[in-house]
């Protein structure tokens, strides 16, 4: 099956596959579900142009230094840090400052932005940044329980870091969980707003960034509980699912991970990217942006993979644009983009790339250590919905710790409310 062909099939075909995959799930049916259709990918817009040569570029990353004493070497350009010291332990705070009232959100008694150490996919120490906000009122006995908000793609350029440039969605999530009585921690993910190349594509590295942000937050505020959960969407959803299996092992003895909730789940994302090539059709705009961000990050971080040998001149320009653009504008720019025009030959021929994508992006379907709730709306342009529904079905069948919900409604706002209600109840149960 060509995974990219799904995006250009008639809506009725999408619907049939979506309903078939969803049949075994616990489905929430909304009144607006009558006449349901699934979102189809946009065809290339007539007259769509490729970015010009003036698109801002990025410099090639320098090689990471090594250390003689066996400690993990620091990020490039983190020259003010003693690479021999213990400060690079995962979760160690590197810098911290209190947020002004103007930068905290409604419902926060206080806030901090901070930089901390985490471990990347390369096994080296990397700096990551994030925010912590604590709700108003008196903390319960044992401290405020923690919700880690694992956001989706915001871009891989430094200026896209949500801690300094939050999207409306990030702000709403912080408000929502603060209002429910949780301290909220959110990481930018290593390399976004901090030195080094983002390892955007690696789920375990992203999961470790989240764990280490929670660990760091408890050194910043003294009224936080050991108990925490993660709520993620998109890229963050994949990391949240990964944490449901890994967190108890990697969190250390000072944290108590209770579970994960995930929405807009990018199932088979690595396979989708690995099968791009000259024959690929247009993709849903959110999925296209994620694919280009991933390839751009790999291109910058893994020069030995030689991605340029598979790119047209237009493809190279789009990789450069992806490295410099934040998601809010980039998703609009790639809407209707003829993806096939970016490639000279199928990426599946690059065995190093396909091996990396398989290892770095594969979602587990069993052996979860903590409960995980997976939700999916059908009006979602960031995933291939039938593939996500199949994954939900496989995970639910593979492990009793998995619960899954899909929402059959044409109203995207309504389905998101239904998802939020389910996630809210799930988090309340596991953190009570």
C-alpha cells in the first residue's frame, strides 16, 4: 500500500476505512456525526511556487566535543558550562528566572522559565528550556500534582520555542490544567531555543526531555508533588505514549509517574516519511509540515545520511525554510504543496534514513508500565486518520493498560471538547 495515496482518495474511501478501523474502539458518537466525512488532503494549489533563494538558511552544526573523563560532552556553543562537572546530570537546572506577571497565564500564582540538562538521542548532554507554572491557592498535602504538557510541532528554529513564543493552544492548555489544580511543566524540547541541532525526530529523546523537565521543576519549586502525568498532542502525543512504557524506568526515585494521555497521534509517521518520493501526492498541511520539519532536522543533525542526494533544488529550499519557520505560518505555506516535486528519487532507497526513522519514531502497542488514554478526532490534518485509528485498535488489543476514544463528529471544536473531557477525567483518576 502506498501510504501517501491515502491522502488523495475520495472522502468516502477515507470514511469507510476510518469507520472500519474504529469499529473495535470505544466510540463517542456526537449528534453532528450524521453525514460524517473525513478530511481529505488538499490538491496542489495552481500557481503554488517554491520558496525563493532568499529564504533564511541555517549553518551546518559543529561536531560535538568529547571529554576525557567519560562525562557526556556538552552541547555545541554551551561554552560557559564546565563539561567536567556534575551539572550535566539529566534534570539538573542550568538557569532559572521567575516570570513577570505579564508572562504568566490566568490561574498561575507564579511562573518560571528555566534551562536544564537532558540526554539526547546521541547519548550526549543537551540543554533544553521550558516553563513551570504553579496554580493559585494552597497546595494540597504532598504538594501540587504535576501535569507535563507535551505540545506538538511548533517548529525547530530557536524563535519557535513555546517558552518564549507560546501559541494560543499552549496558553489555553496551561490555563486549563492550572484551573484544575495542577502545576504545569512544558519543555521546548532540546535544541529549540537552546544550543545544538534539535533531535526533533527521536521519540525517546523527546520523552527524556519531558521527564527531565519535570525533575528540574521540583528543584525550582518546593511545593510540587512527586506524582505526575503527561498530556500530549502530535509530536508530544507520541512522546507521551513512549513515556507510558519508559517513564518508570528513566524518571529516578524522586518522581512517581502515573500515566499518559495522548491525542492527534502520528501513527506510522516514520514509514510515511520514509516512503516520500517523486510520486508522492499532496498531504494534509499539518502532516506535510511535520514531515518537512523531521527531514530538515535530520538533514542538519545527520550529514552522513546525505539527504541532499534525494532532494531537488526546490526540496533543498523547502528544507531551509522548514529550519527557519514556526508552525503557525509554515502549516499555511505547505498547504497544497506538491510534495513529490521536492524529491529526485524515493527516500526508501536511503537505507540509513529508513533505519533511523524506524528506530526513532516507532510507537509501542504493548508492554506499557502505566495506563495510557489515546484519543483521536476525525477532523485532523496532522495525521493520517485511518492509520491512527488502526494503531489505537492494535494498542488497545495489545495491552489492557490502553484505553482509546474516537469522536465521530464533523465539528472539530466539539470533538476536541469531548476529547478534553475524557482526558480531564483520566488525569483526575490517576493523580487523585
